[in-house]
C-alpha cells in the first residue's frame, strides 16, 4: 500500500485509520510550511515519531534537562560518551545511574505523542506513506495503538477551545489560593471507600459528599505540587511530563475549582504561540468527496432544468433505457460525471495503494454504480493505466 497526497484531500485521521486497519509497517512522512515529521508504524501501531526539523528543546536529552531529571552538565557528559562509543543515549544514562528504564520509557512515549498530536494542528500539507522495515528499541518503547492516538486527537479537538479561553499563554503563572487535601487526589482506593460509605450514609451526609469536587484527580494533584512562584505554563508542562494538553487541562480544573489564581504577566520580547492553537476538525476524506459528488449532481440537475429547459422525464424512453436527446445537456452531464469517475479513482488509490485495473472495480468497491461508467453515453468509458496515472475518455459514438 502506497499513500500519497495532500491533507486537504485526506486528513490525519483517515491516514492513521488506513494504516492501522491494514496493520502496515512503514514510515509516514508529512510536510507543511518548512516542517517535516516522520511517524514510524509497526503492524499498524505507532512506535516512534520525530521531526527532521526538530528543535533542540524537543530532543530526548533536552526534555529530561527541562524536567530537571538531568543537569546540563550531566547531559553534556553523556553526549560525549555517546560520540566516543556510539551507544544509545538512553543506555548511557542507565549505565551512569542518571535514569531508570521506566523513565526512558515515559520520556520516549511523551516525545512520540507530543510530536504526533502537533500534526492535528496542521491545516495543510502533504503526506506519503512508504512500506519498509522499522526497527525500534523494544526495551524502552511501547507501541501505541493508532486507535488510541485518534481517540485522544478527537478529544483534544473538542476540549482545546474551552481550555484556551483561560490558559491563553505559555507565560501565565499561578498562585495557590488554598491547599489541596490528600483526599482530593482521587485515588482508586478512596473512590471505592467513598462509594461504600455512601451506601450507609445519611441523606445530609450524601449531599455534602456530592458537593465534593470530582474534576480534581491525579493530574491536577501532580500539577498543583509543581506550582511555585515564577513557574509559567511552559515550565509546568516540562516538569509534569503529562504533555501540553493534559497539563493545561489540569490547570483549567484547578482554576475552576478555586485552588489557584492566574497572575497577569506580560510576556517579554516575542509573543509566544497560544497553547493548543490552530486546532481544526479533521477532514473526513472519503465522506467529504462523496458528499461533494452528491452536491455536484444536484447542481447539474438544477442547471439542466433551469438553463437548458430539459424535460427530465423525457430522458427515459418507453423501453426504460436512458438516452439524452439534448446535445448541450449531454455534454454538461458528461463533464461532471467524468469528474466523479476521476474522484472515485483517487479514493480507490488512497484505500488500495493502486489504481484499479478496470473501471468496474469502482463499482465493486461501492464508489460508483454501473450507470456512472456509461451514462449519458450508450457504451462504457475508455480507461487506460499509464506510468503517469490514468486516462479516462468518453466512448466514440
């Protein structure tokens, strides 16, 4: 299967679904406005993602320094060892006792997901998937199911606009208004105990329990613990290791529940991007194309009726075979129907990695019906595969 095209025709969600559904192994390369990202799939699951234009802050070592797990000096020493031995940085950090295997697994997962989720903010670009062997560090990398990536992506699309209304800058800082009780952590054991107590509690006690906040969980507790004077949103994202979305959502919940208050600060120098900005809903690929086809057909029918004054009922002869007698109408339908055939060919190529050998395969794939291949002509259209693509011609009559 070879996929290639633009994100306006086929969105991120559609591409991930195809690769996952067919359990493909290979590399998906995406480009937009000077950015290039590669997502590595193994049996349909995401195992790695990186950018060829990756900024220094997005490198694994830099992420660990910003999370204050390593000092800059320790990272420099590890990188020097890496240059001499050509070992992986993660292995060197473990050997030197600077990191645990679980830490590397968490950072590798965070690095991959943050790179992939940024793709959902792309409004345009190109993509190409190439099947090939993919190697990854099985000790420190856990494959991520594409379905989970998509579910998280859809959730982010729905919730980011609400979060951005209050978490509007990476430079925002916060002050604590009240301390968080241990019970606010919302552990599984506490939830079970509370549920058991509710069974035997009096009505007035139940009402008090209902007032207890349910939006404060482990993420909120973690982020609350990192709050300190001068620590802005960007620093909290680095320290929490939850990712941009989960950190900002936790801050929003803390704001809404009155645990913290935002401090109004002016960002010095160049303005930074708003958290979660430019998120758009995913194009639905095939659905979008087919809806467009239906709109096109309705437009053609309306034009035939109003402009050419074609009696649509007269198109059907007594023998129930369709035949247009108005040459102008027939030319117009032919041009628009040819666009439908070409559109269906592209959808078939995206889903199967190749063009069909015969036009009848479009009917088998339920992209067209048989009459689409010949009407308004008596004979089916001529079709030919070439090295540069396909050629679709009207029949000679």
